C-alpha cells in the first residue's frame, strides 16, 4: 500500500513538469482546480492524516490550516512559489513516511475533524483513506494537465494510454462527440 501511495505522489508531482508559473496556477474548472493547488492540498492532507491524527506534529507552520480559512490549501498565493510548495510537498511526505515506518498498521489514531463516532482510526485505515484521496486528486491533475497542454498519462515514461498519433485522438474525440450529440433529445 505504501508503494502505491509513493507512485500516486510522484504521478501528481510530475503533472507540474515543464509548465509555466501561470499554467501550474491557472484555475481550469468552475471550482478553481489547479495543479499547484492540488500539490499544496495533498501536502496538507499528508500533514493532517499522518501527523495530527497520530500525534506526530509537523514541525512547520501551515497558516492556511491555523487560520481556519476555507479552501486556502487548494491554491497557492502570489507569495508562495512553486519551489516552496514542492518543497513542502516533499517534507510533508517525508514526515508521513516516517509515521508509516514508525507505527504498526493497527496503531490507533484519532481524526479530530471527523465526527466522534468516526474519529478513531488505525494507520491501516488512514493509509487506505489517504491513498484513495491522493488517487482522486492525481486524477484531477490528469484532467487539468490535459486541458493545459494535452499531456496525459501516469508518468513521463508511461503515458498509460494507447500509442496513437494526434490525428487519431482528434478523430476519436470527434467520434465520441458525434455519439454524445446523437443522444440529445
């Protein structure tokens, strides 16, 4: 499970490669989803679930958590650089890895932001929860990156899609669009 977590972390971070500052910050959905914000959010998730839940505090301040601001972990401020967010991401995951290495899978934890009846957890359940959340956000990043420049796939060396030329994909898109249009009432 830890290996899958590492793979998803790498897949998410790869989505920033080769993009301008504007493109990593650009909101491409009505809710503002953007690549750098996803990285910041997932770093925050790692700190929360593998730090706070197991009483292993992260040693750095995270003002967007401490201020209780709504949704501030889903975007980078103008003052926050890409390098700062990526550095935080690496440090947050190193902290998470240390927690995973130090505790047995049945180690108890408490999720203070969940209702009391759900708050008690084990490291195993938190690993499952965070892996699912991370995979969800890596999927968001897949779509956002494809909207930015057409890049798709799991990693730079693994597109995870059939090898096709650009014309094939345009034809495929057009075929799907025709099918969708034919279903309109």
